[in-house]
């Protein structure tokens, strides 16, 4: 399998990203229009492209101030490539990205079944006295 890591999502791959999102419970219903706006306002994009099979093998994005915080979002590997180590490749590319080298805290949220994967990267539930909170501006 030949997969290339890029820090830019070619416009031609947006429909493939849309298809990836439609296959996940947490991102189903996202529109191509919303995805396009999201990409314009995302600080770091990680794309794993393949020359064989589905062209978009993996994707992740990061919102960051480049000093204190980086929020990792939408880590997703195409179902045809799961179990091949591409999730680790995405996380490695995030940690190695030049714009993220000075960041003190990387944060994310995930489904419980993904916790062991992220714990391998040093993520923990130990947040001291912090709580995760959310305000919803519109119903889901």
C-alpha cells in the first residue's frame, strides 16, 4: 500500500471527505458546503492519500493558537484501510507538523472504544479540576 501524507486537501478530494463523514455516526449529515467552509477555517489539515483503492485513506484536522492549545478533530481512516496503522500515521503527522511544535496541550474527545488508541499517544482523563462543557447553538 502506497500512502502519501499531505498538509493540504485538494478540492477534488472534498467529495471523498464528505463520503467518509457520511459513514460515521458523529459526522453523518455534514454537507459539502459546510465541509468547504470548515476546511477554509481549519488551521492544520492532515491528509493521507493513496494511489490504489479509495484515494482518501485518512484525514484529521487541528484547531490551534500554536502556543497553548491544539484541538484535534475528525481523525478518520477509510474503512478499507483500518487496521493498517494509518491512525497512528495521522497522529504522528499531527505531532510532527511544524506549526504544532510549540503547543503545550493537545486535546481531543472520542468515543469510549477509541480511548486505548489515544492513551498510547499520552492522552489521559486526568484533567485535574477541569470539566468538559458544551453549549449547543442549534439542535442536532
